[in-house]
C-alpha cells in the first residue's frame, strides 16, 4: 500500500460521504477509477438512483477503466440484489487492481467479494483508510454485526449539566450552530426516539429540517407505555408526512381502544412491547422492532428518563452532547440523565474515543461507551 493508495482511498471516502442521507438503507459507498495517477471515474451510491458507486464510476471511466485501479471504501458486493454484483462489473471492465478500505460484514458479502475479484486475477489490497471507513459506516457495520440499530444518545445541556428547567422548558439552551449540527445528526440517521413526556411538554415535530436532501423519511418513535400521547400532537397530525410508531403496553392499548383507533386513523402505527412498572417498556424489544424495519441508526433525544432507560439497558453505542456556556442551577432543574440513583462514581458510564469541537460558543462532545 503506497502513499498514492492512501491519498485516493481518502478521496473515495469523501465520495462515499456525499451519500449521507441518500444511501440508507444501504451503506455509504464511494468509488474512484484511477489510471496513471488520474481520476477517470468517480461514483457515489444513492439508493433512489439504484446504481452502486462502482457502476457509476465505471460508466464515467468507460474504456479507460481497463488496466486501471479502483478505490472503494467498502468491499464490493458479490450477490444479486436490486442490481447485479459489483464485482462482476469490475471484472468485465478490465480493472487490474482494487484497493478497499474495509470488508463488508453483511452475511451475503463478508469476504465473497474479495474472493471473486482474486479468482478473476485482480489484485486486491485491503486496509487503506480503515479507521475513517469504519467511522463513516459505523451505523451500517454495527447493524450487520449485531442485528440491532446503532443507538446514539444526543442531548443539549448547560455547563452544569441541566437540560431543562424544573417546568421542563429547554428552548434554547444551545445556539444556532449546535442546532444545525443536530440536524446533520438527523440527516445521517434513520429514526429518532423520544418519550411521551417530551411530546406532552414540548409538542415537537421531530422532523429533519436541514438544508441537505434526505431521501428516506426520518422514522419518529414515541415510547408511551400508558398510551397518553395527545391525538392533536404535531407528530400525530404529521404522520402522513413520515412514519410515526408509538410503542406501548398491551394493557394500555386494551384500556384505551378508542384513543388507539383515533391514532391509527391519523396514520400512527401502534406496537405493543413488554412492559413492567420498574423497568418500563422493554427497550430491547423496541430496538428489535426497529431493526426489522431496517433502521440502521437511531437517535435517542427524549428526556432524562428516556436516556436513562437506554443507558441502563446497555443499548447506547454513542453519545453526542452539545454543551452551552451557561449555568442554569436550580435544585429541581432536569439533568441530562435520570433513572435510578448510583451508589458510586465507579458505576458511571465511561466514554472513550472522545472528541470535541467548537460550535460558536458551544462545545460538541462525542464519545463511545466502554462496553462492560
């Protein structure tokens, strides 16, 4: 692997990133065709355009692809799906060498793409830009390896850790730049999860409002064990604009059958999951249901108790916090994470691979929980 390989692998990753918001439920894939040090083809996968990045790049390169090198951030597919295998396209085009950042853990790929390329006499180099490639497709890779969505807990807090006043007011803790970054997070994910308390207190729309296009509507999920979401809530009245799923208990649905019918008529899907008074709704069941809907990445955005539920269930894969240089104070102000009391600091969730960046006056902190 040469410096040239690393250079072009980086550009292929940039091409893949152009598919954020447009590739789901497929992974983010970018491809370069390079001949004699010159890029002669470049492709980005966009789900609605059907063609995979490799095919887009090969069509640009045309005859110049013969004897060239292809740079791809993810192992080319070797199966028939909505399109024929990309490995076949690379072989037929006469590609001489393929440089790939990482393998694809999907059970229908998982090394078979590499095997097919090598069997055709094509040199395959794996590992260029591996770390950046893993980060770019962290949601897809986690989903394929675990069968569950990649869960990001996101919150905005003051410097003293408050996310709302004692009355539940939280607008606006952070500034415009943080709110724009939050929309980028919604762009990259497939679903957003809140507790019904957030709906009752703030009546949010929970929609994506960024400037970049998003082809797959954000699924809006509400955790509502007692089915008390108002029928006139904005998230309910907008259910025809994008999917809304309310997770509740079977008892609540049976007791509030008329209300459930009203919600269903508005376009809301109601899903029953196990529930007990101590632990609340079974969040693992919620995640399994979302996985069945091909939700690769979801954001938990709804209140201290909802956040605590995912933390205590061990379902958090990433934390993104927007910290404003403000001190709210107040004995009854709401902290970022609720839940049961901890007896020791040793019981705290510890983050690793922590990064920070300035967003005007705010600071964005990103980290990954250490798995116990």
